[in-house]
C-alpha cells in the first residue's frame, strides 16, 4: 500500500532527512586513510542520537550497526568493523537513515578516500549524476518506469551496469514502504507518481557485471566479478511543484 503524506508529514520527513543528511556529511568528512569503518559508524550513531533521533538501520532485520559502509567492490550493506582500515584510493559508500518524530530519512553517498583512480572517479560521477537524472523524472503524473529508465540509460550509455537484485523504495513512517523504485525499466510503465508520495531513489551502479552476491554474514553484498561499485541516494517527495529532495543538510 502506498501512503500519501500530508504537508505536515512532509515537514516531519524533512526534519528526519536533515538529520540523516548531516550525519552522512559528517561520515564523509571522516573518510581518510587509516580510519576504520567502525569509527565512522560510531560518529554517525553519536550524531544521530545527539539530535534526538534513532539510527534507522541499527537492529533493522538484525543489522548490527548504524550505517552501512561498503568499500570498493562492496555494493551495499557493508558491516562496519574495527578491522577494516580505509586506505588511499578506496571508494567508500555510506548509507544512513535517521528516525525522528515518527518518520525516516534515508540517504547514501560514495566518497573517495584520498586520491582515487580516474576510473573510480568516473564511476562516482556517473552514479551521482544518474541519481539526479532519476530525480528529474520524479514528477506527478509520471511513472516509476520513467525514473528507472532515466537512471539506466544514463549509466549504460557510459558502459556501467545497474544492480537488479536491489532497488529503491518508498519511505515514511516505515523505512521501507511501497512502491519499489528500480534503477532499470521502461518509460511510461509502473506505478503512477502522485503528490504526497515519498520515495528513495538510489542508483547502485557497477563498473563491471550487474550481478552481485551476498557474503556469509548475510548482509555484505559484493559485485560478482570483484569490480568496484558506487551508490548514491536521496529521499524525494512528489509534489505539484515538482520533486523535492528531503535529505538536505539545511
């Protein structure tokens, strides 16, 4: 069931989004060679709780941390660890949610650790831009397929592949709501977008094959061919005036 939000509910979601966005910015600033992913996770939890919110991911389905931190060929759901020390040239995808006043904000970004290769930077640039190509299509009257196709066409034109096993989703009082928001599809197909819908658009883009596999920890998802992956995400509201990004720091 798709839940349409009132203007009051959207205001609450902006507050949750602001907290999750600021936590993400703080996490990105901490990405440096020599830092552990566990240390970044500690900073994220500390900030979210200081703001009077709750980390959306902590304990969700048994997930043991406040942030998903996925490095290089890890696509999503990387578990922070004291043993995982970041090094020069890594790319670090950080996915953060904050639950505040009854609503979630959900966002992700992939950060460079020190100086990265031209190939890695190109993947980050394409994935980030594909997110905004998708957001452009998040207009009332359009369909989910219009968002999905915009993302897919942008990255495939640059010889990257779209992860198919995981997709975006509705966001609201629950972290995951209807509808599903894939990053691949056909224009004009799928659920019609209506004012009051709130969705997470989150391209997960691989340098090689679109195929992925889940490791023995039942969370960490990696590319099947070991090539790098990037992940960017915003929570978006569908409004009569066009798409509005809810996960902004200010």
